[in-house]
């Protein structure tokens, strides 16, 4: 029975790490959706209205980013759009890694080091995924036409 405890901890850490890296691309749409949903709730939309507004706002933020990456041809502008989506993912990666490090170790210096390493890892992952999404834009179509 004592072997199941550490095994479950390893599985939980692996699951939450996978979830963090998978959802890092959606940090900006999630943040926008939650912020606008809370605003709608506090202005009298109610729980269901706030949830509906949050889903629409998050989806619109993600869709606008995808459309911008699909139609913008300037490389520097595409990089700026990608960095706009990577910045909240960096903050989320730092917060998640720092929170996990606070549970695992008492030293504030090591907590910060693990937080920074987590932020870098999540930033790179989000950048690579967004760059992959951006590859289907006008530049790829021009190469296909040849």
C-alpha cells in the first residue's frame, strides 16, 4: 500500500505538467474570458450570463489571434502577435512551477529558481506551438504556389 502514495504523486505531477504545457497556448484567451466573464457577472448578467460571456470572449480572443496569424504577412508583426500570447503563458508557467516548488522545498531561493525554469519551459513550449500554428499562414501558401 505504501508504494501507491509516491506513485500517485508522480502521476499527479505528470498530469498537471502535461495540462500546464497543453493549456499554455490558451493563457491569454483564458485570462480574457475570465476577466470579461467576471465583469459581466458583477454588472448583473448572473452566473449563466457571465459564463456565456466568458466563453464568447475567450473564443473570440483565440479566434482573433488565429486570424491575425493567418492573414498578417509581416514577420515582425507576426512575432509580436505570438509574443502577446506567450507573455501570459510565461507568467502562468512561473506561478505554477513556483507554487509546486513551495510545496516541495522550504528554500525561497530554490523556489524562485524552479519558478524561473518553469516559466522558461512553458514560454518555449507556447512559442513553439504558436509558431507551428502560424506556419499555415500566407508565407506557406506562397511557397506552395511556388
